[in-house]
C-alpha cells in the first residue's frame, strides 16, 4: 500500500475472474481529484465487460458533492451497465446522502435529450401571426396617440411642458456633437469620393450641386433621424420598458393617469419639434463638408454659393424639414410603443430597445421612399 | 498567519462605508463552524453594506475579515480567488441568471471552475437541487418559479461547490410565512447535517427565533454593533431599550416622527 498525502486520491484496481473488479479509493475525493481519476476509471472499467464491481470507500478521508456524484455514477451502473455494483465502507452520513438521490430521481430530473424543433409551416405561421399582431398593436397605438395628442396639448396641466423640455435637451441639445461629427464627415466623404469620377468629365464643380441636393433632400433628414433612433428612440424604449418592468406603469394607471398622456405625448411632441431642427443642422453641416471639399479643389466661394443657390429650391428645403417632422414622429412613437410592449423578465428591456431601433430605421426608410414618390408626382 | 481552528470567520475592527461616508465602525465578531449567525438591524443600519464587505464585493475602509485563517481584505490575485470559493452567497432577489434553466444555473460554477466530466456535473447539480427540494423544477426557467423556489435554487447554486460557509442576504424577504418557514427548516438542516456555517442578514423576527444560534444587532445611530447574543436572551434582557423593542416588535412612534 503506497503512502499518500492528505490532498491526493489513490485509486487501486483489482481484477478477478468472471468479470469481477474491485476499486479502492483512498484519500480525498473532491472536484479536482475526481476530474483527474475519471479517465483512468473510464479506460479500465468501461472496457472490461464486468459482471460484478465492488467499490471500497473505507479509505476516504474527505468526499464532497463531486465525489458523491462519482460514487452515484458508479452505483447507478452508468459506467458499467452490465455489472452489479456495490459500494462499501462509506461513512454513514455520506452513505445516507448517496441513498438520498436514486436512479429514479436521475431519470425524472434529467433534461430531455430531444430538442423540440418546429416544422417550417408552423414557424412561418407563428411568425405571420406575430407580425400581424404587431401591426395591429402599432395601429392601435397610432390611433390612441392621435386621439390623445390634441386634447393633452391644449391642457396645460396635463401636458407637463417641463418634461418636454427635459426630453428636448436630452434628445436634442446633447445630440449636437455626434450629429456635427457624423454630418460633416459624411458631407466630406461623399464630395471627395464623387469629385474624382466627375473630374473625368470636367464637371468637378457639380460636386457642389450634388452634395447640396443629396444633403438637403435625403441625407440630412436620414442622418438626423437615424441618430435620433439610435440615441433617443432606444432610450425611450428603455425608460418606459424599465417603468413597465418595475410596475410603475401599473401604478400610473391606478392613480388614474394614462401612460400615453403622461409619458408618450411629451416625448412625441418633443421629437416632432426637435427633429426638423436637428435635420436643418445636419443638412447645414453636411453641405459645409461638401463646400470644404470644393474649396480644397480650388473653386472660389462665390461660385460655390452660386451653384448652390441655382440648384436648391425652397421646396427642397421644405421637403427636408417635412421629412424631419415625420421621422421624428416615427422614432419617438416606435420607441414609446416598444417600451410599452415590454414583457417581464431580465432581457425584456434589452429586447424592447433593439426592436425600437430596428423598427424605427425600417419605418424611416419606408417613409423616405413614400416621400420620394409623392414629391416626384407633386412637382412633375 | 493562522487562526485557531474553532473560529471560521473573524471580523476585526471593521469600518465600512462609501468614501468619507462611514456607515459602521468598530465591528468585531467571530463565527464558529456550523453556527447560524444572524446580522440584524433596522432599515438603513448598514446590514447589506456589511455583508458586501464580508464577501469581498466592497473593500472595507479599515479592518480585517479572516475566513478560515486567511485575511480576505489583504488577499490578492489567486489567493483571493481561492478564498472567494470557500463560501457561497445568495442575494435578496435570488439573482438567478434569467436566460438559463435552474439546472444550468446550479451547474454554472461546476462548468466554469472544475474539470469534472459532463455526466458528473449534471449528477452533482441535480443532487443539490434534490437536496433543496427542486429536483422536479430542474428544467424550468427562474421566471417560472415562485419566490421561495427561486431562493432555494439560489442556495443550491451557492452550495454546489460544497463551501463550508454560506452568506444569505434577506432569505425570507418577500416570502409567505409557510414558505419562509420551509426555508428556515432547510437552513437548519444544512447547518446541522452538513456543518455548513451560515451568516444571514435579515430582519424577519420569526425566522431569527427559528434558526439563529447567535445574533448581532446593528444600529444606524451608534453606527456599530449594539447587541450580541442568543435571540431569546436579547428579547428578555438586552441592555439597550431599542434592541428590546426590536425583538418584541414594539412601535417607536416618537422616534420615527409619526404624529397620528
């Protein structure tokens, strides 16, 4: 018998005739020693087609949950399915624990092996149903906001203008640095990239016309709206979603306050007032970026202004601002709706913010397409 | 650097707080192995802050926390990691990971910290779940469990690595009396049969009488321990009138500023 340190486990195998084997554990059976002796046990016991397995645990000085798990694994014949297994010499408390968890328990509590997989039609059906339900909720929400916006706006007491001001500052004033950076860079990049192909036709000066039109009619409103969706639409969803999870929305309702009048109207009002301003600012900086490139190409400033003023009509600027209003309403409305739709659970608020941003951006692009078509027919 | 073995936790001259805001000072106590030790105090007395200092989530402003002969406050690196594994903690809300099933929650420490083979991890985790009476709920998500079941699942997770010490933060908060009594029973069972030492933060009087071997009482006015002893002793003859009032659940309308 070899001498072992108290921290170690000694495993001794004895094999006899007629598929008999005996395993002697001595020392410490814990998570670490179990992990190290496991491979040896698997190799020696599983391979030998055993009829009888005796486990001698009388030499164990320490055995924890992991050690018990190993003894259970052996005694449940999971390693040697053919053999009759007996465990002897276990200290009485541990033996009681070992008996406390049986093969029947194991079979009953184990996770089911098969993974439930839905068929394609089932999947498609449930997705369509979900999408239809979501559309229905969006329409209901739109209806109730449109219904409640005017009376709330007219009622000074209900409107909570300080809240509107707070949202205005958070979503608007605080967004100015990021909008400045993104817009001016986008203006610079587009002008710079298009200057080279235009130079082949000797038409470099038209960089100014192009950047003016693109920024005023398309990119200014889009940039402002997408940044608003990322910064503030998500924040609305998270704020309202957290309130929902914390039962604050329920508290509002039982106090006789309507969440739409109390929370949503203010945010939508602020966003509708705010987005045209942000749009104007983004457009201005985007065009500035283009102008900087034109200056860099050597065109004089008066010529650049002449080009701009000859291309841009007032209706273009009006279109940009109108888009701003609509995009603002979309972003804030979707953000609030997703917040109100928040379910229970730890990941619910995260899901809501993601859905808010994704839905906002999709709806912004769709609205933009509708604007383009309308504008084409109106100005033909 | 070694402590006498009959003391499992020793707290010396602990001063806890946030920056300049001291919440408790001169905190000294010792816990014996297998004891159910309760930290008690009114709302805002710094119970939870003290607990977070004891388990190493916050660093105390001053003082030492000795766990099984090692000072947790001074320990760094691997030594600290080993020390942290000597105890399990459950939090007020249970703090089960919501995206994992109960079994996965309980398995997690085994998965991350041991090299056990897969089937043994599952067996060990299921055995712990059966011990707290949750075997049949192994496949459920935490959100599908009742409050009491969540607390028990959290205890199973805290003890899956077989620590000798368990810290419980308000185990009976938000539970009905029957469920709370079940939980008390589980705690005393675990303490007596497995020799697990419990350090429990609570202000549930009924549960204190049922489980506590020894109690320390914190007070926000004197910012330290105002009483220590067996719960029945303290109820009968604590030196401090406020402590007696607490144990007898008498109102203190004047002090709390109620004018009815």
